[in-house]
C-alpha cells in the first residue's frame, strides 16, 4: 500500500510542483502548428494535460479539484476570472498560480481549451480497418489439435512447441510429433488450462522451458508458473517460479491471464487476470489483475516497484484479463493486450509501477449493457494506446520479425478470438499508429507467432496454419 501511496504522491508532486518534466514522463507542448486541425485548441489541450489534469481530471471532470466542465464557476466564469485563477492561483484552497511557468499566450490557449467544452483526451475506438489479407497465402501446417493455446518455436531449430488447453504439451520436429509426459496437472474447467509455453532466451545453453497454467487446489485454482527441461519426451528438473498463496486461489473459472515474455535484461514477465474479482486488480496485496516481473530463476528484481507487497513480483496493475504480452525486440517496450468487458479491449504499453485503471476506468460496459464505470480516464491511471469497442476479444500477441514480409517488420501481430482476425499494428515511434486486418474468417485466433522461416504461424481452434506472401 505504501508504495502505491508513494507513487501517487510522486505523481502529484510532479504535476503540482512541476518537477523536471523528464523524470515525470511529461511531454512538452510543441508549436501551435497543429492547432487548426481540430476545433479544440491543441496547444491548450497539451498544456492542460501537462499542468492541470492531475488535479482537474484528464477529461476536465474533476478529481482533486473541481470539475471544469460543469457550469459551476465558484471564482467567476468570465475569461478574466479564469485567466486570473490560472495566473495568480487561488492559494488558500490549493490552486497554484502559473504565471512563472506559462506565458500569457499559453494561459489563453488553456482557457480556449477549457471553454471549448471538455473534449476528453481519450482514445477513439478503431473503425474502418483496412485489410491486407489478399496478400497472404494460407496453408495448413499441423492438423488434429485440440484447442491449441500457445505456439513457440525453439530458436535455430525447426522444433515447434504447442500447448493444448486440456493440459497437453506437444513437440513437433519435422514429421515427428511427441507428447511430453510429466508436465504439471492443470485445471481445464471454464477458461482454465495449460496456457503459454516459452523457451529461455539462452535455451541452447541451458534448455529451460517455461509453462504457465491453471493450478488446481481442491476446487480452486490459480495461475502458476514453472520451468523445466525436456529430455527425450519427458518433462524433468521442474522448478516453481511463481505460485500464489493458498488463500489467493479462487473458485472462479475465468480470467487467468497466462502469457509469458522476456526482455533483453534477464527478466521474465507474465500476466494474471483479475479472476473475475475486478476490485482485486487495484489491490497490490493480491496477484490478480497484474503484470508480474521476475528474474528467469524466479528471484525478484531489486528494482521492482512493490517490494513490500506479499507479491513483490508485481510490476504493473489494474489489468483485467491480459492474454497478449510481448517485449518489442527493437525498443524493449512491453506491449500488452487485454479483454475488456463488453467493449473496451485494450492495447497497452506496460511501464513499471503504473496503474492501468481496471475497473475504475474502462471503455467497456457490463455484459448486461449497464454502466460499469462512468470514467474512461482519471489522473494517475494510464490510458490505453488504443482500444477496440465493440470488443474483438484479443488473444495472443507477437512482433513480426521475419523477412518474408519485409515491410511488416517490427509490427505487432494481435490475434482475436470472437472477431476471428489478426490485426497487424504499426507501432513505429513506439506509438499506436494504425492497424490493418491480416487474416479474417479462418476461426478464433488463440495465438500467433513469427516462425524461423519468416512465415506467420497461427493457432486456430483445431490446427496451426502458416501464412506466407501470396505470389
Ligand atoms: C495542485 C492541484 C491543482 C492544479 C495542478 C491546478 N488546479 Fe485549478 N484548482 C485547484 C483547486 C483546489 C481549486 C479550487 C477548489 C475550490 O475552492 O473549490 C482550483 C480552481 C480552479 C479554477 C476555478 C474554478 C471555479 O470553479 O471557479 C480554475 C479556472 C482552475 N482551477 C484552472 C486550472 C488550470 C487551467 C490549471 C492548469 C494550468 C489548474 N487549475 C491547475 C487545484 C489545482
């Protein structure tokens, strides 16, 4: 709890006292050049986000200070009174003056922005997605599978590892297909099962393979992470890397998360969903609704943000059901996709210690259609990089790193279950730029990965397909 409070305090200090922008991750407003592209004053909006949003709310809705979008102006609604409030402040009540940090022109831009009537700095849903699927040739690669959940190639080999939801780990090598025996028993009821499989970045020298799954405990279960080695067709030398306390196992059968990825600095990241108990996503004393970070041997990195939590592996929080997680090899950015409720599936850039807002802010609604939360944005909570409403049911995320489609190198490949698509997402300059549909109508996409041959491999409900350029 303490670290959350510290974190919050730090943010507030950053905003309120305008500590060096770089350490607060704030951006400096650029020139007015873009101002006439939209009705709202863009420079005013940027400055507002930078100087005012922490207290008055990202969408002017209020928070630590009054709403600036209602019709109540305690200190006067004329331009002069508002400008006076901005420049001199209202010291007795904690409204700082900004005459030292903002020029008169900048203050007027902010006034324009406020007066324009509170456009939310929120992410627009993606519409009109173009398709590039006519450029892709589809071949069946492996058939007769039962709900494959994850696919991973062993580097510098033609070995493919596949998990099936029911608890089977399969190794494919050329024509040979082996079932690995001795892996952990999983609870495969509901959304439970054997989830991701990942091979160590130094697999060739150490042989470690990682599995994440729904671990049964009586009638309850919880996401658990182990590593082990495959010797012939046996699972051996197993080590437990993450296991929740018995009291944190849950009888719910959904929202397990269950993805694994590695960065270039020896860390392993994994995801756990809120297990259907949404408020737990905001509580750093429980593992639910979090992105976790450990060293590959299970030890805790000393720089993790919540070292006093019973779960010091927590790296970021406020995530609903993260089913896509991947470190971008060029930028080391940790990209995540998570299921929203009805609407509000998110693409997030996960940063250490940050709060992604579930269930306090969301673009989604309850499945019944009733309002889940009135907020899509709040100070201290991260906005998604983009969001899909209606939900596409995101699942499985990778980066295209091959040579067969050179112009797609570095783009995200995001699978979708209900929508039965793969989204090819341009994240150049480390931001969401645009997306197109790479595959559509072949079935629910559970996982997607780049193969060693540069083709894209996709896990569908009962098979793996291979995508290569159409000649
Ligand atoms: C540290 C928190 C904080 C920051 C940062 C902040 N304000 Fe305020 N602001 C307040 C508080 C507190 C009040 C008055 C509360 C009260 O007495 O009702 C206030 C009042 C105001 C009012 C008067 C509202 C009314 O109802 O008459 C305006 C206008 C205003 N702020 C604009 C801004 C602008 C523009 C910025 C950014 C340049 C900003 N504030 C930054 C805390 C803040």
